C-alpha cells in the first residue's frame, strides 16, 4: 500500500510539472491575448509553422505569434495576432526567437541582405515576398517564394498602433546605436524592400531564422 501511494504521488507531481512547463512556454507572461507553442511547427501566425530556405538560411514562412512580455496584438485585438502575428519590442523579438529552440534566432541585416538577393534584389523583393492578398489598394505581391509577407503594421512606443494593411515591418538583430535597431519594411505601393532604424521600444513583426 505504501509503495502504491508513492507511485500515485509521483505521477501527480510529474503531471503538475508538465502542466507548469507548458504554461511557461505558451503563456510567457505580458502582452494580451493567448500564446501558442514555441516550436517552429506552431510559431506562425497562420499556425502552419512551415519554413522556407532562402539566402542560405531557414526562414519561418509566417510572422511569429508567441506571447511574451512586451509583445502585442495589433490594436489589442486578439484576432489580429491570428492574422498578422504579434508585434514585439526589439529585446522581446530577440528573446522570442530563442524560445523556438537551438539554432533559431532573430535575423541580422546580413541575413536580410542574402534573402533579398535570393528573391531578385531589393528593388523587386517586396513584390516577390508579399502575400497575394491583404494589402491596401491592391498592392499585393506574387508570393513567389512562399514567404507570405503580411502588412501587420506597427505599435508606437507610446502605445498606439498604425498602418496594418499598408506596411509590413520586421526587426533585425542588428543594433544601430542610441537605443535604436535596424528593421526592414515593405509597403503597399511599390516593389521594394527597404531598411531604416527605430527606437527599440517600438513594436514590429518578427521572422526568425534557423542556422
């Protein structure tokens, strides 16, 4: 009888540990809305989590949608997380990619350069990467490489949101200095992928890469 009780207690403790571990991975604290799994199979905004090899790196084909501190759904509307993925501060973006496991990270400027060259160069990369629907004023792309870039907009560091449907913006891992980091962006009105830098407290979309 004593041995049986010990086994039952042991199983209960193991079950509680597994539940607690799952909560840490999917909840990750902070922000709004529900989290999703933190492996590449569940980390995309569309839930597919598929990957594509471009520029010598494995890229997620969807925007990251893992709930962490300092990440938000556009407009604080959970349906936008399902549609566009979450918007992250720069430090949250770096941490969130690491949650996917060994080898996953936030892409650098060099990673983005290689990606753009792999899809025809920066002057046409936007058209080739953009999704075939969802962009303002019929500014859709061909999605010729399966990257499915979506116009998720952004979150200002002050807390307001802007331009979902018009712009897709993604953090890079490369800092600019003075509390800023580089990001790439695509707009609805032409075919370019462009670069600028922003306050690390702003909220932008994230694509992770695997080495």
